[in-house]
């Protein structure tokens, strides 16, 4: 304490502080005592001197600080631990893949093998980010699943997997864009795809939705519903009595076998997709996955199995994005290749897909011209998808060879070609019907498929149509219907197969793609004729072949039918052309004509217990003589074209993006117009 009295006494002053303490407490006197016992006693005394309130406040403060201390210790420890772990993980990752750092490995999806057999249903894009973009989807099990949420990468294996997952996640994102909405209403093929060339390397992805997927769906109308009902009825018969077999025999409630490859089922796959028949599609898909056996000692026809099976699998792959169908397409494609091992490289008609051997029919070494020139769309697409050139090479060689052959008549080809010499045989007969029909169709369609660059195909097509105009067109009496007849050794025959009714649609497609406008005019007159082949017949259904009257005779219509030709096999060609005509003109009469035809199929060919049947006599409404067979193309083609004809959605298989094979299986155009 400061003492003023001492200062006033006069001696030099020394500033100091004194603290008055008890005898043991004098600092500097008696030495420094800092023993624990002394301190304890001292603190205790002081504590006792405090009031109860002061003691309570201090105790409370201590307790509060203790709680805070515990909390902050725990969280800092966690933070420290995770910093340590993360840096370890980063170190491991960089050791495995230098330069790669995983942004957030804990939520990456699991890896998937692209070609894995997905069991009962495809996991097309098995994982996707938690918040997907808006995509209308098909069946729920075609949908992308939510990511598995791993908590942390702990080991090197986890890290490697995460890297794979990262790559996969990128694939998934792209794949999402490539999955189309159910029903195919918004499908879109690959953009800017180059035609296959020697540079083919990467397998191509299936069609994608992209922008069109965001469009409002066009509602299904009454007529389309009627097609769906017809399809379901046909499918019921097939399912109940012929499941997994080639064709339904609806009256005897059994089946017939041709190749033993479930022909109807495969032919119908993409129709089900387009019609939106989800459950049926899923069931059929299971059969393809589990029961379709291609390693089979059986002779198949190269053309028929290409257009129906290979074509069906390829288009279903494009619509669904399901790699199962591409795998099966590759398999059948490879098994058909032995057909091309001939002296001329013009393929044999038949192949044993189990043994890998091929041969012509027993009675000849000829093949049919339409058959060897109507497998190109499918094999070319298979090359594009697989990156394996051999498929395209084989079929392109056939076309190049046929291009150079003599024996044509103004672009019209004979019906047979020899597999040894490579020359046309049976010269002098020209038709657009059986044995030649799809040669003409595929000239145009290959040109379109390849992006309109292959000029030889276009030349051959244009020349052939000129040949048709010059040699095969005539007008009937009394209604002056323009029809396509046949030429046999210089003699015109007024015979026209129903098969020729593909031609108006093909001509319209060519005109739509910029070819001569008079092709469209011809298409309009020819489709009227094809419609009359139905309308002038008692059942309203066309026979297989008609003969047109060239001279007016009292009481005679334009169309005459011979007893041997009056069957109807539920063929698609007229409905196919009606579809093209409606798409390109918007004239509703084409839809009305198709509607009449559907009603007549229902009236005369529908079997109550399920299925539709071919009939023997289109001229007898009271007994059309059912044949007890439902051809696979009724589901693959006829009902599909009906459904498309009645639709007002031009994006439901957009014709600037897809080209139909001759069995109505849509394949992408490589370079869209
Ligand atoms: C189908 O297999 C194909 O359309 C082929 O081009 C011709 N024959 C039938 C349908 O009629």
C-alpha cells in the first residue's frame, strides 16, 4: 500500500508496493512458499470466503465451459480424421491413374458391363444421377435405376471401381439421351452417322430421343385403338397356341414351323414397341433372352431370315436400346454369312445356321434376284453397328455386280441369277411382283439409308422406273385404272400381284427425297388401283393376283380374279403404301381406305379364339374358306403400317430419319436429310 507519512519524512523515496498479508504470506520475507499443500489450503480459504451466490455462479461457469469443450473437441477430431483420410485416398487414386482426381467418389454409380446378359430385363443404363432430366420412359424395368449410395471409398479396389464408375456415369448420361420413350413416338436415330466404310471402328449407339422427347405426345385415336385391339387379339392366339413357334394355326389351335426360330414373335417385337404394348413386349423379350436358340441344325432361307429376324432384331435394338437384340442380331448375321461363299459371290438361297453350310435349292443353282438384292439394308446396318465390315462388303458386292450385269431391259431385271456364273437366267420375263419386287424397293432405300451418296443405286432405280413406265404401265377398263403388268418375251400381260402394291409407297418416298415429281403422280394413280383391288372384290379384300381388263365389256369390272389367285394372305403392301401416301399428302382418304381394309380383315379373317387367318376365297363373303395360318408379317407389317397410317404424328417413325426394310422394320438413315 502507498504510505504518504513516510514520504513526508524526507529520505529519498523508493517507489514500491506492499501487500499486507499474514506472517506466512510475506513476500520476500521468510522465502517463497509454493507448496501444493499451501496452495490448496489458500484456495480453499478463499473459496470459503466467497458468498454462496458467488460460488454458484462460478460452478455454473465451469460446468458450461466443460460442456463446450467436449463438443468442440469431438467435431474437430472428425474434421481432422476426414482431412487425413481424403488426402490418403487422393494419394492412392493418383498412384493408380496419374492425374485423375475423383470429385465425389462416394456417390458414383456401380460399373456395368455393356454386353452383359441382363437376365429377365435389361438394365440399359443401370445407374443414373439422382436428378434425371425429363425423359418419358417405356416399361418401368427399362428405366434407369437410382444410384447406389456408397458411403466412402476405402480401398484401392474401391478407387479403381470408382474410376470405372466415373466412365460409366458418363456413358449413362449419354445413354439416357439414347433411350426413347415407350411407343417410339419420339424416336430419333443417330445424328450425322457416316455410312459404313473401311474406317468402321466403334459400335454405334441406338437411336436417341433428345429434343423430340420433350414434345407433347400425340394422343392415340380411335382407329389406332382398333389396331391395338386387333394386334392383341392376334397375339392372344399366338400366345395361347403357338408361343415360341414360327406361325400360328388359329383354327386348329396349333402352330407351324418354318425355321423354328419364333418367327412371329421376332417379327412382332418392334410393332409391340410402337403400339405401346409393354407387357407383351416384356414377355417376348424374355423369350428372346432365354429361349431363342440360333445354334440349331436347320436350313433357313437367307432372304426371309434376314428381313424378318435380322431386320426385326436390329430395329428393336434401335427402338428399345436394349443390347440383347444387337447381340442376337450379330449372332444370326454371322450364322448367315456362309451363304456368300459361292463361286460368283451371289449368295445361295439357304443356309444351315447350326452347321455353317449353305446351298441353293435342290432343283437349281439359281437364286432369286429379289432375294439376293433385298438383304442389304440389314447387313449394312449390322456392319455399322458392330464395326465389322464383312457384312456390308458381302452385300455391297452383290449390288455392284448386279449393277454391271447385262440382261436388263431398260433397268428392269429378270427374276433369277446363277450362283456359279453370276449371270441372270430365264431372261426375258420382267415383273415388279414376286421374285423381283424388293430389288427396286432396296435400290431406293439403300440410297436413302446411306445418305443419298451412292449414285449407282440411284441410277439403277431411276432407270428402272423409266423401264416400268415404258414397258409395264397400262390402263384398265372401264375405270381406266393405271396398273403395273408384266412382260414375258415381248408380250404384255395384264397380271398384277398384290405384292406390286409396295410401289406407290416407294415412288412417294423417292419423290419425298427429291426425285422426279412425276413419281408422286404415278404413286397417286397406282395407290388408287391398289385400293380398287380391294374395293371391287366381294369381301373388300384383295386377292393375291388380279388381271385387269384392257377392254370394256358389259357387266365387267376392271379387276378379274382367277380361281387359283383368289386367296388373301393378310399381306401388307397396300396398307404400307397408304401409310406413305398419307404421310406425304395428308389426304385423309388414304386413312379411310385403310380403315375399310382393317374392318374387312376383322370381318372375314378374324378367328374368335384368337388370331387371324389367311383365306382361300376373297370372292365368297359367306365362306371365305379360312386357311388356318397367320403369317408373321401380319403382325410385323400389316398391323404396324395400319397403326402408323392412322397416326397424325409424323415423328412416330419419322421418314426423314428412318427407312423401313421390306418387312416393315425401321432402320436409321445414316445421314439424316
Ligand atoms: C414380306 O415378307 C415382305 O414384305 C416381302 O418383301 C414380301 N412378302 C411379304 C409380305 O407380303
